[in-house]
C-alpha cells in the first residue's frame, strides 16, 4: 500500500449497491492508502448512500488498513446543506475535507483538510489556513506547475500535506443550477435523479459534434481525463506529497495499481501509461493545466523537453 | 416594519469616462479596477492606470460618490506581491473600499490597513450565513456581494443572520456558474478567470461563416455556438453557448440562454428585505450605456423611497432586445 496514493470522493450518483461493491473491491484489492468518502456535489443524493451506508463502508475500508476522510459539500446554500455540513464539522475522530468556506467557521483550530474544490491559489492563503488547523491541501486542478512548486515549498515549511489530482475528469465549474435536470427539461427540485443515468457524467458536445465537457448535476467537468503519471517524479521533487485518483467506472483497481507501480518504481511511466490506455476510456487524456497550457491539451513530456 | 434603508447604487466603471458618467448620473458608488490580473474584468482597453485612478477618485469624491476598487481575482502562488501593491496603491489613493475574493488579499488589508473597508467579492462565492460569518470574523468584512443564486426570501432570511451589509446584483450580465469557481475558460484557452481575470478572451474568439449562411462562434478549438442566418451572434462565453447531448434533439443552451438580469420589478421587495446596496454589472459597457442605466436606476430607487411608482420602461429599452430574467431572485425553480 502506497502512503502517497489516494482515492478522491466519488463525484457521481451511482446506485448504493454499486458503490458498496466498488469500495469493497477498493478495500480488498487497491493499493491506495487513503479513501475520501462523502457526497460533494448534491445534497439531494445523500439519502441514497451517505445517510445509510457511509459508516459501514468507512469501517470496511478502515479494517483493510485505509485511512478514511470524509469529504463535504462544495455548494452550501439551503438549510439542509448547512445543517449536514455543521454536523460533519463537529464530528470527532476523523478528518473532514472542506470544499466550502462555510465549514471553516466551526473548524478553527481543529485539524481538517482543504479539498480540491476550495480556492487555495497561493502560499499566503495556504499559510493562513494552516495557521487555523488545515493539515493537508488538495489543490485545484487548474493550477500550473509554477504555482504548485511555490505551494509545495510553503507546505514543506508549514509541515502540511499537498495532494494533486493525477487521474480522472477535472472539475471545472460549479453552479446552483442543475444542468443534468436542465438537459432533461426539469429543474433541480424535480430532477428525478437523472444524473444517475450517467455514472461518469453526461457528455456535452459542440454543435459540430465534438465532445467538449461533462455534466454532473451542478458540476461541469472536463471531457478529457487528467493523466499526470509522467509528472509524478517532478511533482515529488517540488513538494507534492499525495497523488489523487478520482473514481470512474473504468477498472479502478487497474488504475490505482498502475499508479502504485509507477510510484514504487516497479514499472516505468511508459508502461504505466500504456496500462491506462488499455482501460477502454473513450475520452482523451489531458495534462495541459499542469503544463501551464489550456487544460484540454495533451502535451507529451518528450515534446516538452525537446 | 423597520424604517426602510435606502440602498446605495453601485455602478460599473470600466474606464475613466464611464466613471465620470456614472458619477454624473447619480451613482452612490462606482467600482473599477487596474489594468492587470488583479481584477476580474482584465480585458483589453478597459480599466485604470494608477494616474487615471487617482484623478478618477478625486472626481468621484468631489461628486459625493464612493470608489470601490476591484481586487477580486485570486493571485496564483508566486505572484501575490502584485495584489499587495495594488492594495497599497488603493489605500494611498483614498479608495473607499477594496472588493476582494482571496483570503491572502483580505488578510493583507486587515493587517496593513485596518481602516480600509473590505467588501467580499461575489467571486468568493459566500452563499451561506456560515461562509459570510467566517469572512466577517477573520477579516472584518463590512459587506458581502451575494452570489446571483438566491431568492429574495432567502436574502431576507440571510440578512437576519449575518453581521454585515449585503449587496445584490440587479442588472446586467447574468452568469450561471458560481463566480470564482469556474475554470472553463482556462480549460479551453490556457487563460484563467480566477488567476488572470480572463473570461472568453477576445484574442481566442473567432467567427466563421459557412456556405449556408450560418455563423459559428469558436473559442480556442471549440465551437461554442452556431447561429442561423436570421440570428444575431452574441459575445461567446462558454456558459451561454449551445451544445448537444443525448437527452436532446439538436442544440440547446446547456447552461443558460444569452439573457440579461433585470431585477427592476423586484426593487421594492429587495429594499423591503433590507438589502444595503444594488449592483449594476457592466464594466465592459460603453459610457453611454452606463449613463442611461445609472440614471434610470437612480430615478427608480429614489421614486420607491419616496413612495412613488418608479418608471422602468427606459430599462427595458436598454437590454437591447435581449431576453430578460429576474434570475434567481423570484423563484428557486430557476435552479
């Protein structure tokens, strides 16, 4: 089990059985050390899984030796969301990953993590939050290498963890409106959980039929999948301590094993990347954000060096 | 009922000329930014040099108008110094407040200029009493600009729970993504809304006319809308384009139609709810537009406060035939 490999929160609305099976397999077969659980996107989804199955799934993962962190809502507006978030902020014995500043009100001087949907762009903001109890920062997908290097340097000084998403669709935008419901000519209140039909999100194509973005309820993600496998050594050198893969319907055991093998030096990057390309993912891989380019770009490492 | 508070009218100033127009038309305050990445409308041909800002602040203050400076982007690591310099400059020039989104920028103002008012930008996306209270407790924020996602009744409830003033958007562009939480432009162009103040930068926009007369608007490598020969092409932002998905036949506005926010009919309700300031969007608009919009809303607010019917017909004309919406203010069905 690699201490630096983590599995981010599942952003999509999968049926409860599928999630339970998924996390059982992760517990038994995946080399990830930390698993983030909890609904991050839509509070309407929590009765299906979080409210019922979360404690048992967390326990199952912990028995398998994984660290479990609860990840919390990105959008907090209505009373129910506020109440759930406050309840989660007050729980003892487990780290909470914060994706909305509302949670910070009650977490002052209590250890917590900052999630990849909360805006931490610079070393001063990082230091400010660390001074109030943040122990670990998962960075925004859009940050370029130059900014990550500065944050990594500051994190080392502060003694906090830095996590970067290295696999899966990148979150690009959040809204109060549910675009899944809108696509089906419904509203958020009568959505009938159509987002459940798209376990990796709903593809949005341009008028000339080019796949472009991915809709997941109130969230818009990239169509391309991040793959920063080739940059892992570089990231380690600039202070990144943890590498996050995001759950998708492809074989996540294979994904996490490939990253684990590369992290441990058992296989080289070329072999690891070949494994990712055998997974049958239709969408292209992208790495532009890290390279300081448009996020949808794929910049081969060789070309960059040349 | 408490005595009604007269809300301030907060008006856009993309240029010194627009600022003077807004001041002359009766703005209580104008908001404007510098010519760099520190403000979220970092567009070519807009914004103020330090000298222009100095003169403009003098002009505004002579006219009894406050100047709020937008430092409402997020400095990326390694570049925070520029934002701090702009804070220093704003304090030196006598700005009435800085509108900020980033924690580092807010902390710097609190520590360095404790008397300089901090307004929390809409880019900070503080949409709950807890989030707002956090910023008030940590940085002494005096006013929050609310995300355009709340109904009037939600705003009324919020006002009872928070220890600071509230500013709401009433007119102009109607963005659908939570502001400060959108990197669509960066995904397509490599320029970031949060870090660079860019949103669909003009240099990345192309228009292509096809043989059938249709016009495509292209941002970077992506067609973000296609218009029939009879349609007028609007400025292409990703969140106002038409796309296709399996659930729909043909293109549809996946996020929002090209529609303008016009909350003029909601003004009495908003005043009644206790909102402290009304914000008009449009720093990218012409001085003529600013003059007309500010004058019309000046008249409207003054009339309502005097217990008279406001004349709002002028404002309909200003939307230039665009569709209008009350946005989220009226009903949560919008979501």
